[in-house]
């Protein structure tokens, strides 16, 4: 990795550029910087979710996700470098299978709502999807490994499942969408 920061306010970004981990400077509105920023925002939202009362297994999983997102951000900051490993995607697959097995099958759409922790997990999910779109856009413009894209895709799925798990803490449930069309079709003879 590049040098560790010893000074935060360097003023080198005043011209609208930022430094990457390989010491190149790029525009702050570039695709790579957008992807890095979205991953950083996602990590921050997960940090906020960790302030809530969570089951120990969920807490440990999310702390590990934060570390992997930091790896992903580091990888994005150094073109051609690999920090996020494929086994991180497999870990998300295992967590998805574990937590999804505890939930009833979805038969209706649910709203991104419920208790505070579940609602924050939904915010994390939507930011993960945005980060994924940013990584896809970067991958269309520059060569990029598939692991970052796969990780964000799995993570957004996992965050949806975790929101459902968190809504069930203390006897809660999903918040179902009340579709007028579905209600009318269910009421018809």
C-alpha cells in the first residue's frame, strides 16, 4: 500500500484531484473515485448499523464485512492491485444460506422499514447497490477483477436478508407493501 497518512489537510486536492495508492493523481469526479467513495459510504453506514443492538453472530459478520470493504476500497485505490480475495465472496454466500434458512419464504414485496436496525440494514443495502453500479461502470471503462463486483452484489443480497432477520428480533416481522392492485385481485370473486 501507499504511504500512511500523517497529515490530513494536505491541500493537494484543492485543484479537484486526489491521489491514488500508486501515487497517480486523478480527477475527484472520475469513475474510480466514485466507486471508492460509494464503498467508503457503505462502510460508514455499516458502522452506524453496528451501533444498534445486534445478535452476536450478526455483529461479528458485519465487522468482518467492514474489514473486507476496507480491502475493496484499497484495491480500488491501486489500479491492478488485489486485496479482496474470492473467499470473501464465499463467506457471504455461506452467511446468506445460514440467515436465509431461518426466514419464511417471501410471498409479497416488503418495504425498507421496521425497527431501526432493520431500516439501517436496508439503507446499507441500497448503498451497496449504488457501490456495485459504480464498480460496474468502472469495470466497463477500465480492466477490473470480477471479485469486487461479486462481493458487492452478494453483500446487498445479504443486507436484505439481515434486514428481515433484524425485523424479527423481539417478535417483529417484515413490513409488507400494501398494493392496491393485489388487494383488488385478492378481493375479486
